[in-house]
C-alpha cells in the first residue's frame, strides 16, 4: 500500500497562495513567487499529461523525476478544482482526481470523467483515492484537505517546497488545525535554486 502525502509550494510564512485567489488569479496576489522555481531553471521537466512543461534546476528536476511517477491518485478540494478550471479535464500528473465538495458539478460527473466527487468526508475521499492508486501513493493537495487529513491522522508524509518569500496574507497551509502537537521527522532536505525541498515523515 502506498503512502498518503502532500507536496505543495509554501512561503516562509506558511502561505500556499496569496489573497484574492480565483480562476483569473490562481495563486492569489503575490502567489506567483511560489511557483517561480518551476520556470526559472534550465532543465526541462515534462509533466505526465504532456500538456505542461516546467523549466527547473537540476536538483528540482531530479526530485520531480523521482516523486511524480510514484503518485497514483490525487485528492483535492472544490476551490482548487474550480480555480484550476478542472485543469482542462486532465490534471498535469495525469492521474485520477478525487474532489471533496458539497455540490457535484454535473458537467464533470460523467462516466468518462477522471474526476470522482466525494461529499461524505475526508476518510471516504482518501479511501477512494487509495483504491484508485493501488500500490502507488495518494497525493493530497489544497490547504483544507491537508488540514482535514492531519486532523484525521491520514497523512504519512509532508513535502514542502519552501520558497524564500513572505506573502503576509492568503491561504495558510497549517491553519485551523486545532490539534495536539503532531511530531514530524525530517527525512530529507534538498537545497535548490529558489526553493528548498523539505520532506517530513508524520510520526504515528
Ligand atoms: N502552492 C501550491 O502548491 C498549491 C497547490 C494547490 C492549491 N493551491 C492553492 O490552494 C488554494 C485552495 O485551497 P483551499 O484550502 O482554500 O481550498 P480547497 O481545499 O481547494 O477547497 C475547499 C472546498 O472544498 C470543499 N470541501 C473541502 N472539504 C470538504 C468536505 N470534507 N466535504 C465536502 N466538501 C469539502 C468545500 O467546497 P464546497 O462546499 O463549495 O463544495 C470547500 O470550501 C488555492 O488558492 C489554490 O491555488 C496551492
């Protein structure tokens, strides 16, 4: 069975998007700083869907080439799904996507869709994603989803792409946790231009 993991770009003050995010401004005001490292290197990284290419440093490319093929499904929230305009129907990771939402968008709920909409809680969403992923890992994305996974004890690994910027406002990743301390074991640090890739194991 694979792991449940999160991999997100985060500012030093803990934001994964700036304020005023939306389909026209996906990472919010100032949020473009979080993704600069995806386009400022000299090594091509083609995402599995083939619809998107990044230009990253050699260090970041090596990490992406190692991690991306291990992902078998993705769990995200309805805001991210809407802001990304459903990635045009195919996520760059080219894996099935489980979307937590209270309202199922009928236009995407068809039999041929790679999207599964789940309304009965985070445990159910992660269980569906695990079944889809098989022996591969489940990636969870978006702040509210990561927070629910942490509260429910579902997360095994945290990958933070730490960007040297202070956004000051926006969508904070580790907000609304209301938990007892969760111990983490730092398992890897990769210094790359414009980003530090940090990996933590959630101690259970
Ligand atoms: N920096 C990065 O690497 C990165 C990566 C991904 C996303 N992001 C950013 O993260 C932001 C979105 O994160 P977010 O935390 O604000 O929103 P989100 O998790 O994408 O979506 C939250 C919404 O999902 C639905 N939802 C969540 N949990 C649910 C549950 N248990 N049951 C039913 N529905 C549930 C609800 O929508 P409804 O009630 O409307 O159905 C809720 O309002 C965006 O700005 C996006 O660009 C950043």
